[in-house]
C-alpha cells in the first residue's frame, strides 16, 4: 500500500516513517514542504522509501495525491487546533484512506460529521485522533472497565520527560488554550475551567508525583458521550520540572488578565529555550488513566493503568495508534469501516502492548482505594 506521511521528517512524522519503512506491505513516501529534507531523510531509512515535496496549502493537493497513486495519507503536520479540513477533503477526493495525529478538540470531535459523507462515498476510511488521545486513552478505559456495570469518573494525566524532544507545533498547540476557558464534564454537568491553571498533585506508579494542569483535548467531549452515566472526565498534563509547570500557570494567569493575548506566539521562543530546564529533569515520562465506577458485582471499584517510558522514548507513544492502523489497512483488514471516525474504540489495549515492549516501556494495572480525583 502506497503510504504518504505528511510532515514525514518532523518530530512525530519521522518516528512513524521509521516504523513503516521496513514494513513489506507498505511503500513509503516521506512528504513535506522541503524536498531536500524529505529526500535525505527517506534515503536514510532505506527500504525503498522516497521523499516528495507536498504543500498542504496548494489548491491541487488532491491532484498531486492522485498522480502519486497514494492509497493512505498519514497527516502529522500540526498543530491541529486551528486547522481546517482541507487535507482530509483532498485525501477523500483522491480516493485514499486518511489517518491523523490530531489532538485538537474541535478538529477531532467535529471530524466524523464533517467528513463522513466524503469518505463513505469514496469507500475509504478516515480516522482522526490516532494518537495518545483519544486512541490509546479510550483503549485503556475500555480495558480497565471491562465487565463493569458503569463508570463514574475518568481521570487522565500525561507526564512527559523533560529531556524528550519537543516539537514547536506541539508547543503551539498546547499554548493555544493556555488560560482559555475549557468546557469540562464535572458532576454530571458542563462547567468551564481555565487551561493550564491551578495544577494539582498526581500520583504515578513508577515516577515521583507531579503537579498536573487541565488541557483541552478531545476526550473531554468524546468520553461523556461514549461512556453512558459517567459523571466526571478530566485530563491533565504534568511537566517534570515544577518551574516549567508554574511558568505555564503564570502564562494562563496573564492571558486571563488580558496581558498575554496570544500565548501560542511564544512557541518558537519556548521551543528554543526549553532546553535550559533539561538539567533539572530526567529521561523518564509516563501516563496514568484512572477510572472509578461499579464493578461486575455492583461494588465500588477504582483501577489505574500506568505506563512509564524511559530513555526519552515517550514521544513514541503518540505515534503508535497511527502505525497500528496503517499496518491494519496494509493487511487489508475489514475491521476499519468506511467513513470518518474519531479514533475512540478502534484499537484494543492489547494491540499497543508489542509497541510498548519494543521501546522498553513498563505498564501496570493497579487496584486503588479511595475517591477518584475530580
């Protein structure tokens, strides 16, 4: 299957390209705006991979994909928070499958209704959010609550390693909602809370506790609809260096006071200077998902799933779902229906396990006592 990775030499795209380059069922094209960089990176991969120049803003994007004979496009060129749907629309027009790593709430949540008709008519599959959220997070919740009578709360926190590579696009994406009011499902109703403000302590199985703050991601909207009866859904990010976490909280405060109108404009500066904190951190990052509810016997239950990623391998996690789905499509599996989908419930946690093992990541499922964090 001829597969084109948009942003294929970027922070996440390069990881996906490396994983797919040796797959016998995939003919890989590494795509970006810089033909030289794309070609040089593709040649370094071997396995017949080649680089091509693709400008996603070009009006003839669909024609370019058709000329190349592309069967699958993996879109990694974020940030997705303020992107429109021109790329998936062009992919549908070209008659190809589509996968993206979007974590922008509106982009992912509105994707099925906006794109389903085009991909259904083309008989192709389109998946948005094939990343840590909501692809992995939903797989974990499904695993933890399997057989339960109901889920009352879901609490998720991602804790990146300070030393892990940081992409400028990723920074721009998270800064876009710094201090912005975010709609959160709490106590069975929608409330607004400011992004990146008021960090709270979060416990991890194989890492020291960190302070995590609210981030705006698709799960906050998808999970109340997906899990009937859930009363609270929370998602936080916990930076390793406390000073950096406080800096984000301060920027959130400045934005709320009207003194920092567009925090995302600081992304280039923070990307270039973020390394000054690296000496205060480690190469260990991770994630925790906690669910509380009623088990199969009707008793109160609370379980947590943890993953710890050492050696700065944490950024591999957001790439895993796209890799797994691409391989499934290349095999010709029928498990992915035509049409457009948010990537919740399309993958089982067991499918991720070989990828965790490949990078030496350790997972734990812990039976916990006490009330869930709200």
